[in-house]
C-alpha cells in the first residue's frame, strides 16, 4: 500500500520531533515555576526560605544542641548544601509522581510527547536548585570557604544527580497512572533516602567500617563528593572511602534507574490517555 | 485486512473520482461493515460523492489526493469490573486480579479524506466518534489497522484544554500553541490575532479564571483556528458560545473550506454537516454504517437516533392507564400508530416524506354513518392536523357497520411538520357524540436536518425581483 504523509502512530513517550519535546518541556517547566508562587507576596523568596528554614532547624538541633559537627570544618555549609540537594530530589520526584495524573486533561485531549510532563517537573525542580545553590554559594563565601579548582567537578556531579532524579521521576510517574500505591511508596523511599545519606549527620559520625557501604547510595556519593570538592578537601572523597566495586554499584543504580524508568514510561505512554 | 481494501486505497490514491465506486464495491464485497450483528438490519448506504466533488470543483479547488487515509483502524478498551474488596478478602486472596472486559469502541473501519475536504463524522453518543478522532489525533493508541495523515495536524477535542486558570490569556495562548505543536516564537506571533478573533482585547491580561465560560470557549476556538494546520480534527465545538460567536465560527468554517484545509468534524448538528461537509460517515456502535452524501447521512442519523430513542421505554401518554378516554364505547379504538411512506409502522418520520396516521377500531354495536377522525398535537400543544372521514368528502356517510366488525382507518398526508414530538388523538363519533376518543394515545418524532421555529415546515421558494418594474408603475403605464 502506498502511504501518504505521516503514519499515525499513537501517543509515545518522546514523540518524533526532539525539538518539540524540548520546547514543550521548557514551556511547561517555566509555567510551573512561575505559577508555583504566583499570588504570594514574596514570590521566589519563599522558594529560598524553605530549605533555609529546614537548614536552620537542623542546624540548631544537630549542630548546636547535639554538636554533630564537632571538629569538622564548615559543617553548617555542608549541612545546607546537603539539604538543598535533597530538596531538589524531593521536589523533582515528589512532584513528578502525580504529574501525569494531574495533567489528565492534557493527556486525554492533546497529542504530545508524554514524557514532557515528568521531565518538566524535574526541570522545574532544577530551576529551584539553581536558585538555592546561589544561596549556598553566598553562605559559603560568608563562612569563609575557600574556592577550590576541584569545584569544576560540581556540574558533572549535578548531572549525575539530575539523571538519578529524572530516572526515578519517569518510573514513578508512569507507574502511578496505574498503581496508586506508588505515591506513599515514593514518600517512604524519599524519607529513607534522606536518612540513608550523610546530610544531617557527617559521615565521620558513623563507624569507620560502615562508611564505605553508604557509598552504595548514589545520592550519598554525590553529597560526599560535593563536600570533598567544594567545601572541605580534607573530608574523604568516595574514591578514598569505597572500593571501585561499591562505587560501580552506585553508578550502576543510577544507570539502571534511568534505563528502567525510561523503558517503563515508554511502555506505558501509549495507553496513558485511556488509563487515567 | 482484505486485499480488496488495499486495492481500494491504491485506487483512492490515484484518483478521487475512482474512490467512490471502488469503495462501494469493495465494502459490499468484503462485508467489512456488516461484521458483528448479522441479524440487525444494516444497510450500507454509499451516497454519491459526485455532488460534493462538483461543489468543490465549482469553488475552483483541485483534489490532489487524500490527506487522511484510515485503513482498518480499530480500538477496544479494557473496562475493569469495579469490585469492592474487603480488607479480609484482600488479605486472604492477595493475588486475585481485578477482572475486566473488552469493550470494542471501534470496529475495523476504513475510509479516506481528500485534501481540502470537509468530512463529517456523525453518530449517537457512545458510537465511537470521539474514539476515532482520538485515534487519528494520536491521543489513543489504536489496537490495529493503520492511518496516515499528510500535513500538520491540529486536534481540538475540547475547548480550552490545558488553559491554566491562574495565567492571563496571553500566556495561555502561547502555552496552548506550544502544546499543539507550535514553537514558542510562532505562538507568540499569533497572540494578538488570536485575542482579536476571540474579541477579548480588553481582557487579554486578565487571569483566565475570571473569564466567563463563553469567553473561554471563544479563546479556545480562536487558538485552534490560528494554528497553521493542514488537517484539523474538531470535536463538537459549534454548540457553544453566543450567537455572534457561533456566526463567527460558521464564517470561519466557510473560510477554512476555501483555504483548502482538511477538516474532520465530529458533530450532532446535522445542519452543520449539511452546510459544510462534502461527505460524512455515520457510526453506530463502533461500526461505520454509512459513508457518503452529508444530507443522506444526516437523515439516516436522525432516523436511527429517534428509532432507538422511541424503542426505549419513554413514558408516552399511551403507556399510561390514565389516558383520558371518552365515549359510550359502542365502537372501541384498539390501537393507533404511524406508518412511513412504505407502509411500515414507524416511531419516527422523516420530514418531507409521505406518511400515514392509522387506527384500528372494533364495533361492539351496529352503528350507522360513524365518523373517524384524528387530531395531531405538537409538543407546544398546537393542533396541527384535524382530519376526519366526514370532511374528507364522504357526504353520503360511511355506511352501516355491524357489531364485531374490525376497521383500520388510515389518514395519509405529506409530512410537512417541523421536527419534534407529536401526539395523536384518535376518535370515532356519530351525530356529534363520541363513541370512543382516546387522548394522545400514541406519539411520533418528526426528524429533519434543519430546525425551524415555525409550527409547520412548509416547502417554499424565495424569489427576489429587483430589476422588474413595480406593479404600480406598470399600471400607470
């Protein structure tokens, strides 16, 4: 049979036109970002306040009252950085979970690359991360953290973190369409992630033979390496702490999450409109 | 897919004129459209497309080939059985999966739409119209079959989809444009036009949540119209908006026809189908039962629609035991019904065709010269027809009727009634006294592709003689 024009292929995760996917993701993310604090007087300031307030509480409780950071250089800066990075993961994954369901009216009425929705959720969280990192930088300078050349690694580490968050977001947002249990499971997972990462306690507070095992957690690797490069070179880097195998597992988790998330989403995308 | 269909499609690609004959014979041969319910009467009407083609040729439009080809597309949905499990059951049988059934929303169907054609898709609620549109739009994943679309596609399933209530019209237009496939730059370029078309210049910076629903509709439609698409898929948009805006939409449709865009329009408005569409298809329970001339499809749709409606147990006056009844019953009206032009009992009658009012009467006593009559009332309670055997010229009287005799009484007339429901009151009388009169015993729905405010819909001709001299000046000369 002679075909004319474009065959109708039904909805897909990415669509045929990558630039359309990119434009759509960008537009959705910008809109979401604008709307987030629309109508509140202080606007973006609230976006900065949230991690700062969490940091304040944690700092008073764990650093001042319980003295976790005793003998460590720049523990408050490290704490703030950890909180900001964790906030990014929570925002990205937490808002991605129900993003597809929330935008039901779009999914059921318009043809567009479905993956733009969770991708936009992650991108919005990334905008916030950018703003928050400015605050961390200011705080670091005020606290007298010197600038290290190794800081150039930071974008690479952030890219790894974004990949991790994106993979998770794709996975949970696709599964949530069919299984509503995914949301509480995600919440629990994010809690576990927080306490399984040396954010509010320094890695040094753990028994020495346990420390390498924490490096199986890719988020912990990112946090620890950020600390090592940006804040305190005397802190052990994951490469000194853990074996290559352990780090390989951590990297493998990120890759696996991305691959599985992408594949699950791609598989679910064609039928999302009717399952909502 | 039968090879016959492929042949048909190849044929279609070669020439537009060849399409209909090939399609007709093909459908009839393959029996594709008859699948499913053999017992149901399912005539395939393949109307003449020559008229439509001619119309376009008059407008100076060439028909370069199909813009949309649908080949055996079908779609089923999984309908889960909603079951409430108690926690105990859940714990005892954790792996029992929810059952579901497959609902066939769209049986395999094939057709093609020419470039620049205005193509109507009609059918009752739940007949699969929107499913078809969504499959073509790429919103649903079709289970099988194939479809092609040539050119940029724009879908309009619902007005104002994706409008964000907290944003101003301008932002929403850009976002909506991007969703529909424009680049942000293209979308921004159109903003002013879109707002102007919607007539919302004063409100362009107002949050959309403060818009009236009519304003939202206008904005939504305006966005759609301004996406530079070659193929438009439109689902039910004419039914909304105020009169002025509807006129604008109509004008716009006329404009679209002229620009050579291809439109697939899902609608219940048979007037719109007739006015704009070159061809139309009729869907019934997911099957394409008719393809062809929009007028014929429209008439058939109305017929099917009201037949099914009246078969459902609607509370008609005749059903009620308390229907008012007068007379001494020396003659009894057993039943009354309507017949179409073929003489078959009908619950709906198409406008403009002959039809008949009928009643069966049995005599309980000997009666001389009884008069048989009907009154037909519209739903607005106008008596639109008073017919009886006396007025019909039987001046000598109807003669003597014996006890026990059965009579079928029929009044034939051309159905010039305006569309709507009508109720009939049959009566038998003698010398000014009722023998039997049963108020509003039966009802019928008159269907028409156009509606009117008038009590009846008489055929008429319009004439304007502007160049002719007036009668008065003629008289003077």
